[in-house]
């Protein structure tokens, strides 16, 4: 099948170019400049992300967006927040590369098909997992609709998992602080005997 061969060739070409790209990035001591990041993201869009011409088979309906949101809040929320804008995700900036706001033009520029491809295959090497086998196609296409209709940042609040953690953290600090004066009172300062 010549189609297959062509695919193989283009795949190894991709691998070589990506290797070059990573090699260049690896030699840099400083963080990549704006132009380099832009080049990298454009290369990523052109070379590694498939599915460009795949059409979303599901209509953009409130129902589909809502279901997409539901799946998103189960599977993606831990890294992307409920709103796709990292709200309440404590480590979002600390991942390498950081978790992007899904509202940014860099992400929104992908076609629906590319977004589905990214969800299915993940992004290697980064923290973005592959969901093939976990989510079915319909679920992924619905999530794509949700990514196109994200609510304002912060409007859905902090995910419950992190809210609890933050509260526990705060409670821990409060407890620790409360223990201080307590500890002092357990060892009362020497009191002079009143002599009269
Ligand atoms: C374990 C953390 C984690 C989870 C869970 C996660 N992601 Fe991501 N996601 C990332 C990181 C990190 C990136 C940045 C990857 C990069 O730029 O190379 C990312 C990037 C993306 C991008 C943008 C890709 C790009 O190249 O700009 C999309 C779209 C995305 N994620 C969608 C999702 C969806 C939908 C889900 C749930 C089905 C999900 N993610 C679950 C960590 C995660």
C-alpha cells in the first residue's frame, strides 16, 4: 500500500524534525524566546498533531456542550480546572511545559479534529495524557465542543479536590498557630511568689 509507505516516510520525517527541534531546545540555557516558542508551537501543530481534517460529527448543541463539560470535570479538571483555565490547580504553572489556558489562541487555533487527536493521543513528552481507551469518540468530540465554549475564568470555582486540600492546609496552619500560645501556657513563665 503506497499510502502506508507515504505515511511511514512522513512519520520518520516528523521524528527527525522533532529530534532537531528538541536538540536545539536542549542546547539552550535560557528559556526559549517568544519567536522560538511560536515556531515550536507551529511546528507542533503542523508536524505532530494529526486529525486536522476530521470533522466533529456531533452538532454544537447545549446538550452536547453540557455533556462535554461533565466529562471534562471528571477527567481533565485535575490539571485544567473546571473552566479549562487552571482555576485552583496548584501545580499548573509548575509542570514543564506548564498547563496552558485552553482559551488561548494557540489552543483555539487547532481544528476540532486536532483537538480530538490531542485528547486521544496526548502530547509526548509532556504531562498531557492520552485518553484513547478511557474516553470513547463521542465523549472526546463533546469535550471538544466544551473547549470551544469555555465559561469565564474562575466562574466555576475551585475543583472540590483542591478546595478540600486548601481548607485542610489552612486548618493545619490555624491549628499550628493555635498550638503556639497553648504550648507557652503549658510552660508558664516563672511566676514570682508574691511576698507580703
Ligand atoms: C495530568 C495533567 C493533565 C490532564 C489530566 C489533562 N491534561 Fe491536557 N494538558 C496538560 C499539559 C501539561 C498540557 C501542555 C502540553 C504541552 O504544551 O505540550 C496540556 C495541554 C492540553 C491541550 C493543548 C495542547 C496544545 O498543544 O496546546 C489540550 C487541548 C488539552 N490539554 C486538553 C485536555 C483534555 C480535554 C483533558 C481531559 C480529557 C486533559 N487535557 C487532561 C496536562 C493535563
